[in-house]
């Protein structure tokens, strides 16, 4: 029973993390590698800076 609850907790944490964007940089790196881009990928810091600049300059449906 304890293992089942632990697995459920891990899956909920994974889901919430995915929805909140915790894995976006990892997905960016996978996409970058899969498409054979010859330039080096952005650092994680640069990725988040670029992403948030884009969000701020291009508002779409969001609560605030």
C-alpha cells in the first residue's frame, strides 16, 4: 500500500511539474538535439530569460 501511495505521489508531482513548466528546458534540449541544430544550445539561464521575455512581450491567455 505504501509503495502504491508513493508511486501516486511521484506521478502527481511529475504531472504538476510538467504543467508548471519545470521540464521545459529539458524538452528544449531534446528538441535542439533532435533537429540537428549546429549551434550550441542556450544555457538554462539564457533559455529562461528568453522564454520570459517572450511571454512578457507577447501576452496571450493567462490569468494575470
